[in-house]
């Protein structure tokens, strides 16, 4: 005969089949609501079924609805949708046309006023650049920079290329001397920032004054005789028209068909489609302008247009890269729809030397 199983083993290992069939549980495994029910369970070996206690029903008390607050006006108003190019187009067109009329009007009527205007633009440009550089803790010596920015366009118009070069070297030397007399730390960075601003803005802008001078003596009075217009005036007008054509056709074609960015990390809004539109529009304007205004060969206008588009695009990229490096969106906001003065001069500054050399070389062939 086999040994009987101990009682403890049965208690430790209950039969799953018996439990599933409804066999009573052990009294020690449960808690009873009263002593009488426990004694009854121990005596009979069964566990009485105790119905679960009923939960007291608490009726939900309705709460009065809160008053509905008025919807803020900011949530109702639909924000104005910005243009695809990211600027105020009507303001940009208005300011651009006003500047163009001011510049061309001074060129045709009073060239000396144009030189003063160019010097003012150069001073504003160096102020914007040095102000943005100062955010990185580099403070350029401003008095010699302002003097050089105002002197270079005038020196180029009065004394030609030699005057421009002399004014540039003298301005850089003045920045160096001024900073050497200052004991503030960071002299090297300050000098380099000043020379950079002088080279980028007034020196390149001086080539516009060289075109205005042309082969004639500088004119300091009114020029109301339109039968004999200075060819330098027409060269500057054509250069400005090509710069405007580059920006306008590039903008229109880029907004309508632009899908492939040229340099996403530098200027994501410029596309290859817009660049093609710039080339096509500038070539048409350049050929017509050189043929009918200067009586030059058509291929002079073609070369000039392509060169200015390349130089203008390079100027846009250069300023965008500098602004990205300095962590600024615009050099300033003095021109509505454009940003700062440098946002208008960037293309002209790189285009002026190309136009001057093209007219000087190809115009004599």
C-alpha cells in the first residue's frame, strides 16, 4: 500500500479541477464578516456564500454650466499670409522705385548730388556692417571708417582710379593708427573689421564714381543739356537697370517656378529656376540698352548682362553668408520691405567693378 498524502500537501497544492468545479475553499484562506460565520464554516466544512455588499447609490448632483467666455479676437482673426519670398512686396516695390528715381534723377540733373548720395549710402552701409559685427564683441574704430567711406566715392570722381586707391590706402592706415592709440583689448580684430568694411562697401562703390567720371572732367554743376549726356551716366543707368532686372526677373520666376535651391545652407530662397529667369531677363535688357542707349554692339550687352547676373548673385550670397555667420536676419530695418541699405547695395557693390571693366575693355573694341 502506498503512504497516504499528508494533509499539508493537499493544502499547498489544491486540485485545479476541484476548484473549477466549485469545491469549497479552506476557512483559513478567507476572511469572514463575523465570528458566527467562521464557526459555522469550521464545523460544517463549507463556506457560505456571502453576497457582496451593495454600494450606496449617490445621485450625481448636476452643476450649473459655467458661462462661456468670449473667444479672443486673436484666435478669430486669420493672420496675414506672408509672401513666398518672405517680404512685404508692395513696400519693397515702392521703396525700390523711390531709390531708383532718386539715383537716376541726380545722375541726369546734378552729378555732384549723386556723389553725395553715394557717400551717404556708403556711410550707412559701414554703419550697418560694423554694428552687426559689434554683436560678436568686435568694435571697429568708427571715426576713420566714416571719413574713408565718405571720401572714397568723391576721390574716385575727382581724381579717378588713383584717387580711389589713395583714399582707400589712407583710410586703412587711419584705422590702423587710430586703433593703435587705443589701449582697449582686441585691436587686431577691430582693425580687420574696419578694413573689411572699407573694402566691401566704399571701395567697391567707388567704381560707380569711376564710371561716372569716364573720360571727361568731373562736373560740379547742373547738367540740363540732354543732347550731350555723359556716357558714364548712361553706363551707370544701364548697370542699375541690369541689377534691377536681375532681382526682378529672378524673384518672379523663382516665386512661380522655383523648386531647386542653389545654396540651401546660405540662401534657401534662391533657386536655379530664378537664376535662369535672372539671366534671361538681364540679357534682354542689356542687349536693348547697350544697342539703343550706347550704340554699342549687341554682344557687349550680352557679356555685360551675364557678368552682372553672376556678380549680383555672388553679392547676394556673400551678404547672406555674412549675415548667417553674424546671426542676423537683416543688417538693419531702415528700408521697409528691403531690410537695410546693404540689402540693396549687395548686388551693386559686386556688379560695379564688372561693369566698369566691361565698359572699359569691350566698349573700346
